[in-house]
């Protein structure tokens, strides 16, 4: 089947000049990555156009670099066989050319792009990333966020941690978070405490300065958990079109989220080795690299098996779930999983959901477990909560029972 598609892609392709020997390999790579024949043909046209342009400029493959592609993107086209005479190549065509150039770099036919020099960090932040990863198990994206927040506070803190004291820490934080919302201000508090603990561990500032960081006031557990009713969750799962590969994938993901209360990051990072079919378990790595094996429900396991056996492409990666659009690749961020939930909410016709991300199904799973008689300890074990307060948030799911024990508000008595 792949050979037939390759012939169809290359049929009628115009000569590509100096890049002609590499077009067939590029077409094979595109088909393997999930591109359709029509899309692959567009790539062939753009790559051949690049080759003819390079021949007209007496440029060899060894001189194909970022500067050459920039010149190609700016030239007024007079190349034979191109319909846009007198116009610059389209943005999409330039993007296809860049992807072809990356293919040539992987083959060693073109020189690699110059790697940008690493960003210079302020001196107090040197070593912070390695310490947070090794000692605290924090992921790179979270550390990136912490570094960005701390850099915004450094002008007020100063570059010499040895001079930090409680007054400097408090004033610099309050000055930074004053115009911000409570939820956004809390991220600065968390980042600053982590930064001060790192400095203290390295003997670069006074010990226990993290205790001087003020807490952002808020009412804990003041709101009701955001969840869907059980029938709405089933409508969400049933909305997937199983006649399409992406529908089979989405159903497996939604079942894992709804039955086990997984986080979006758990789906993104899931690998084939994490699924133990004999034991009927799935291994997930929570915050702080905590490893837990959870029982795999029958319907969720069947959905994952159907996806892996019938839909998942055999590409060189052990990640379980991939993007639907070409090039086929694992999910880059957890936002892709939340987008799947958001689309399913629209298909199911669920109006005004309390939230639209993957965490909505995590809340719904906890609510369903409690309503079915599960204890808070069991829910905490499944959701992998570190603090009992996190799980206690779901103790308010039965409004009718809460009304029976709620005390009336005392009336105002006359003096």
C-alpha cells in the first residue's frame, strides 16, 4: 500500500534540480508520518521548486541553510513550472521547504542549522534548574515557569542572595503581586519559596527565609467541585465517532480520564510499557516522580487495546497516544488532551459545563466514586493526592445531605 502511495506522490512531479535524488526518500518519510497523497504532492512541488531556484543561483546542497531559505522566501519567482510568476513563495510553501531542509540535515546532505547560544541566566539562578529536577523531581516546563517568575522579582530582590532578609523578601514579593489576581499571585509565592529553599541548601542565603514569604489569603474549599453528572460523562464518551481513527483514540483517552481520574499529563506521558495487560494495571507517574499502579477498568482497557491494535501507527516511539494530524507525533503538551475533552463536550451538546479541560473528568471521577460509597482515603489513593485537604474538597458533592446537617444562619438580635 505504501509503495502505491509513493508512486502516486512521485507521478508527474517536475524535476527538482540538485535536490532530485532526495525527493523519493522525502516522499517516503511523509507517507510514513501520516500525510495524505495530496499533501505529500504539495511538499514535492515546493521541494522541487527549491531545487530549481538553487540551480538558478548556482547553489549546491551543501549551501542550503537558514540564510538560503530566507533568500528563497523573498525572491520574486520566475522559475519554470510555477504558477506564481512575479510573486514570492507562499508562507505554506516556505514552511514545506524548511521541513524538506530538515530532512536533508538528517541525511547529512545539508549542514545543520546553527544552534542558538543558551540564554544567560542571572547569577542567583545558576544551578536552580538542576537542583529542582534532581532534588524535587520537578518537570522542565514547571521549572521554566519558576525561572520566568523569579527573574521578574530579581530586580527588587537584588543579585546578591547573601543580603536577602525577611524584609527584602516580603517587600519585593508584595510589590510584584500587588496588581495581580489571587490565583496568579500564588504562583509567585510558590516559585519564590522554591527559589529561597534552593539558595539555603547551597548556603548562598540565610536559612528558613522561605518562611518569610507571605501567604496569599483565600478561603480554602470555599467552592463546590466542578464535575459532570454520570449521564453526561457517558454522553461525552458516546460522542466519539468510532468509524474514524481519531474517534477510537479519543474514546480511549476519555475513558481513562473518566474512570481513573488521570491528569492530562498522565495521558501525554503514557508509554506502552506502562500498560500491564496480564495484571490489568496501568502505571502512572504523578507529581514529584511518584510511581503508582492503578487497576485498569474493563471498558477503558478494551478501548485502549482497540486503539493500539487497530489505529495506532507503528512508528519509532513507545508513546501510546499521538496527534491525529500529520506529521504523526506524540502529544507535545497536555493542552492537546484538554482540546479532546473540549471537542467532546461540544459534540455531546453539554451546555455551559463548569470547565472545559481534562481536569473536569478528574473531578467527575472523584465525585462518582464518593457517591457510590467510596471513602475519602480510597479516592485520595486513586487521585494520588498528597494532602487530605485536596480530597476533602469532594466531600461536598451531595448537596441534599449537606442541607440536612447545615445549621441555619443566626438571625440578627435586637440590642
